[in-house]
C-alpha cells in the first residue's frame, strides 16, 4: 500500500510505501520517519520503554547504510550532530562553512526567508561543491542547540572556528542573511566615516559585530593558499570584510 506524504520542510507532495521505515523527500532530501501504524511484537521482557534508545540507534544505522552519499546530507534534518562541529575542530576537512540566518522573529523588524536562504546555501554547497554536513555550522533561531543560536557570542565563536588551523588548499565559506547597519567610525579608517555591521539576534543587548572585527577574525587569520568566500546578504554590507581593494563597476 501507498500513503500520501507532505514534506514538512518544502511542502512537496509525494507517495511512499507504508512498509518503508524511512521516507526521503524527493525534492529537498529531508528524512521523514514513517509513522504509519504497523503491527509489532513487543520486545522480549515486555519492557518496551527501555528499548526505545536501542530501537532509534538501529533505525539510524539502517538509514546511514541505505542512503547513498548524494542523499546523506538529509540526515542532518533528522538528527543534528551532538557536537555541532564545535568540539571537533581537529577532525574537520579542508572544506568548511559557517551559514548564519537571523529572522528576528520576536521583534517588529523581523525578516522572512533568511532561514530558507541558509538551507538553500547548505544544499548548494553539498550538492555542487562537495561540502559535508559535519563540516558546517548552521546558525538560526530554530536550532535546538543553544550554541547554534545566532547570538553575537555564537557568531564570533563560529567565525573563529571557521579559520582555526586553516592551511593551504582549504576552502572556507561564510554566509550571512540578516540585518546590517552602520555606526560612526571611531578609529578613523573608513573613508565615509562609518563602520559597517551585521546584527546578531541579540544585538540590541550585546551590540553589533563591526567590519573591523570580522576582518580581524576571518581575513587577517588566513594563511597563503586558503580561499575564503563571504556572501553577506544585508544592508550596508558592501565593505563588511574591510578588504583593501573593492570592485567599482563605474
């Protein structure tokens, strides 16, 4: 038998077998547990509750074995890595990314689409540029891990993680979608007299992150042969990395 499924992430409608334990959305590759009732005999001993962790573990093992490399990224939509990458800096590959989307959903100046932007960028990097989920930090207000909420402290820590121990041949990506502002330049190094900034979710309390600090954290720390792509979708972001040169199309 088949059942009709609507993906909770991309809202794609499709059909799936009732006997399949794991369903993968053909559009966005999100992993969806099949909750269709099936007859099951209880575990030996009758203590069903104590067997739940092992059942989940076995299910994840089957999932990892069944998924091909091209579809494996969907696993992160199901179970986010316990360490979130922050504890395993030494194990990271030579392609890594920090993707940050801030929606300010509790404020009157909230933004729509920033979190979608982040996951679209994630899918782009994985599908076409061979990045891996375990080598990315994704910061949004919807993350269950407090270390991945896009606060000022978390964004700054993530940027340090991005460039730590980088070496020739590494490819790094910083993506930010959110509000950007500017403030008076107190160091006298800006032609227009203003520092450009990005706005963490707690910027009203903790302050903004200024271009000088972003430069010092992820540009100045680069070693020869490392390539960094920074895509900042925010107002006043044209010189947000404080680079020495910029392109003037006029």
